[in-house]
């Protein structure tokens, strides 16, 4: 997945590029708004999945750059800035930014936000982003004996349909679209429950336990202590990793 980093501080850009590269992202660095707009012009290269846009640029204000990006590209934009006031955040989002991250930030959260906006725009791209190499838009996600059909919201194990509640399906679908990727608890709560209320954490745990029980695949969703959860793709083959029903 290609990412355009718009940052005038070379030291900050180098450190962030190193982190993002270790997580499989290809970073292109632009030092000004002009360079960023030039990089977004259509060419033969893989399109950018996300733009990380600093607001304090040497040639023009980052808000102006965001507005100009929106006129030429639908690429998701995450504003990354020290401006933490609510008015700036509202202004940025009204200009077309998809997210707004305030410095200093946790790199794990930044990565989660990058993947979140790229998923929403269907721009994840790259190896490992699809559970099944033969799956395309609208195709079922097949993970061993587990099949998740996004259009019909139907889940089955070895061909047997497993009834899930709306939130159980939303939770499973989020994890199943990026097997092996660790989702932070805060990110899951934000995307599935559309809230940041801390009390939702207990609800998340209950839904995880319910999914493991209903699917009879306790190892399917792994708890990453102190961080969140990830889906571990089960081995292929009938009933792989499934416990027999209780007598």
C-alpha cells in the first residue's frame, strides 16, 4: 500500500517513514504542498491509498492543500498536526479530510487510522489484504471452514449457517477482512459501535466470547493482551480448529 507523507521536517519524516515501512507501507515523502499536489497527478504508478498531511507547510497552509487535493483526487486524507483545538478539527473535516490526528500521537493508533480510512475507501491494496486470493468485490471471505458473505451478512462454518446478531456480524466482518492484523480495542469500538465510550469495552469482550462460542472456534479470535484482538485464519480442511458440540 502506497502512502503520501506531506511533512516539511526531514527528521520527523524519516522517523515516521521507518515505522510505516516496517509495517509494509511504501512511503513517498513530499516536503511542501506543491510537491504533494504534483505527486497526486495521475501516472503509471500505483495510486496512493492515504495522504498524511501536516498543516504547517512552508509554501501554503495545510488546510488550503487539503482543499486543493479534494479538487483533484478522492484519496483519503488524514491531517496530522499539533493544532488540537476543536475549531481546527472541524475546519479540516469540513474541507474534506477523512480523519484528524493530533501530535504527539501513538504510532499504533496512527497505523490503525490509516488502515481504517483505506478500508472505508476500498484502497487497502497489497499482499495479505484479502483473505482469499480469488475473492473480489462482493465475493465471500473464505477462511478455512469459515465463510463470511458481506453482501448478504451471512456466516457459515463448513456450509452450516451460523445466526449472528448485527453487532456480532459487524465485529467478525471487520476482523475477517484483514486476518492476522491486530485491531486495537479503541478502533474496534469506534468502527463497530461508532462511539468512543470506554464502557463499551465490556460489551466488546462479551461479543468476542459470543462469537467464539457460536462459531465453535475458540482459537479464531486471538486476544492481544493490553492491545486488542486479531483473527487467526484457521487451517484449510473440514472443521479445522472446531471443537465438537457439547453432548
